[in-house]
């Protein structure tokens, strides 16, 4: 965030476990267009977090809330199991690459 763009949205991805997580990616709805996007975050050490600013065009509407991005996070644990933390905060075992609706929904890699 800068004074020039004080409302720059961002994703804050935190690993509150005592083990590293790997292959972290986040799907979200772009704040300006509502289009589905995916960003690779990489590994996150135990107890650490990453902040990823979301660049966008134009102004965000008054009353816009970060929850409108409906972010969900995919990651692999140290045992090799893939997980999904959905937009509601639920932790679910991931059904596997290609089994989500990212491609069929016209998602874009960032």
C-alpha cells in the first residue's frame, strides 16, 4: 500500500502450523473485474506469513470489502498431502489438480 494507492488490496497467507507448507497457490476474484485469478505464493515456513499485493485497474467501489475476493488457498503439507482452505476457512483435503473449476471458469494465472 502507498499513499498514491491507499486501498490496494492484498492477500495475507499465514502458516500457523508447526511445519512448512509447500506449493501454495491462492485463487481469488479480482477486485476490479470479478474475474477468477490464481497466484503462486511458493513455500511458507512454520509460523510465517506472506503478503501479496493485488494490482488492479481503476477505483474500487465504495464499500468494497476484501472478503469479496472469496480467496481460497491450496497447499501441500510435509507429508505430501494436498489441502484446500476454502473461502469460509474450512480445511478440506484437495481433490487433486484439474478437479477444481479454475480452468472451466475461465480463470487466469497471475
